[in-house]
């Protein structure tokens, strides 16, 4: 795939899991952030092709970070990840062709399906193993 991704989650374990799935699929993880403030700053610095963004985080939550990233780049590809009220979060990106949503817990298949959709990648590009 070769696409550049920023992973944002306040849980190191969650970031490591997302990293593992993305690297196995051939994506380049260019940065990791532990809160929404870091996410916004790193997005501006790194200009990734995709951001995976946890919703519940300290300092600035994921929805606020999502909206700020969109102000900076309306075409940014962002996948919101949460175990919260899924309907509310899903509605935030429901009509957004560059926004996606996956509920926690998720499998590598769930994550990579959302990645492929947002980055318009062919499924044959995915060499991942279900995890």
C-alpha cells in the first residue's frame, strides 16, 4: 500500500495493535499520538494520508481533534475508533466520503477494510493476516 498513517490513541496497547495491523498490510506509520492536541500538531507536521483517531482521550477528545484536522485539511482521511455510543460517532462521519468509523474491539479485517475504503485501495493490495 505504501500510504502514510498517523495513529492516535491514549492507550499504548491500542496504538501497538493498530500499528501491527497497518505495518503487516504494508502501510507506513509516520507517527503516534496519545491525545487530541498531539494529534492536531502531528497531523500538521507530518501530513499523513490517513489518521486513525480514538474518540475518548485526554486534553482534546477525538471528535474535537477530528473537527480541527478537517479545518486544516477538509480532505483528510480519518477513521474514528471508539467503544462509546456508536450511533452518535457513526453519524459524525456518515455522509463524509473521507471519514470512517470502526467500533472497539476490532479485528485487523475491520480496520483494513475501513483503510481500503478511505484510501481507495484494492483488496488485493492487502497482505494482512486476520488478527
